[in-house]
């Protein structure tokens, strides 16, 4: 049995989420508070790939935005190697679901952007960006503008722009959601290759259960709102992995296990949306 309830709340991990709760107020901040997260605790160790799954609107994105230092006014604490995160942290990189490339900049210029804002010299940032562009497989597209790139290529640009800043932890909020299934699987393979090479710590939000199994060391299943951790599933598939893993019986078993954990939560969330 691979389902676990040990949330590893001690403070030795690369990223520690300690008893985090968050509510939002509607009607311009004048409405009743609506709880989004309820006492979430989680530890992610160095070099680990952890995915968050759960019903739509349960608070996964809220949790990852809190971890990134983008959302404040919450109870509990988030720490990187013991340092509390209260604002955007240089040790954290973020890749969003939404289109985030600058359309007026080439691939090279997009990837250089953060380095330029940090005062890195022109030659150094050019070399670092070029290396990262090669790493994500866009060496032939360095001088193209986003309008000339496919959706999958633009997400590679966003990934390169985050990674070139050498973050200790990479947070990814449904980065492949707008892409077709084949492109998602190819980019999943690329992400695993890069993460293995850089020994990156990754927290990845997804609605796709197969994607979570393909990529992760552990998958965190969250309840309907207010989100808590229902269970953590260890993904005991061998590494290195590629998309051929989807044909293995164990892959299918793990996807089924995740769905059994989420089915009631998805029904509860759907009922809440219909009432709301």
C-alpha cells in the first residue's frame, strides 16, 4: 500500500509548510470570509518532485502562491531551509499556467530578463541564458519572438527564464494545462530530464492524475475546500522515467489509487459550485 499520512512536518526539508490556513473575503473584501486552506502541513525534501492534486478550486494554487511569497495574510508559516518566507524569495522560481512570455522580446531576451533586472553583466547573462535555452531544447529558436513559437515552446521559454535564476525550489502551477496531451507528455519528459540534471526541488500543481504519477516522487491529494491533505501517495516507479512508463501496470494502479482518493472530494467540490 503506497498511501501515506506522514506529512513530514519537521523543519529539515528544503521547503516546509507548517500549519497554513487561509481565507478570502468576497465583495471587495467586505463579504464573509471563505476558507481556502485549513491547517496544511507538508515537507518537501531537497531534489524531490512533489505534485499537488485536488478538485478545482480547492486551494492548490493558493497554497503554491503562499509558498512563493505572493500571497500574505495567512496563518501558519512557510520556510526554506528554516528561513521564513513572507515575500517573494530569491530561492524560489515560479512557472505559471498563464502565458507569461513577453511578446516584444525574443526567446533569448525573455530568458535574460531576470538576470538583467538583477544587474548581471551583458556577456554573463547572454551566456547563462544561452546555456539554459539549449538545456530546454530551444537552441534553434533563440532569436524568435513568442508569436512564432508553439504553446509548448513558450512554456519551455518560461521554464528556462525561471531556471536561469538558479532557484533552489521551482514551483509550477499547472504549467502544461493549456497544452494537448501529447505535448504535455513530451514536456513532462523534458522537465524530468532537466530536474534530474539540476537536482531541482519541484512542487507541481496539476489536475492530470497521469501527469502527477509520471513526474512525481510523491503525490499530495487534497480535499475539497477548505483544503487539507487527505493522503500522500509514494510513486514507486523506477527512475529515470519517460513517457513509456504509462504502459506499465503499476502506473495504472497508481492513477486508480489517486482517483479513489479524489472521487468523493471532486463530487463535494462540484456540489459546492452548483450551490454557490
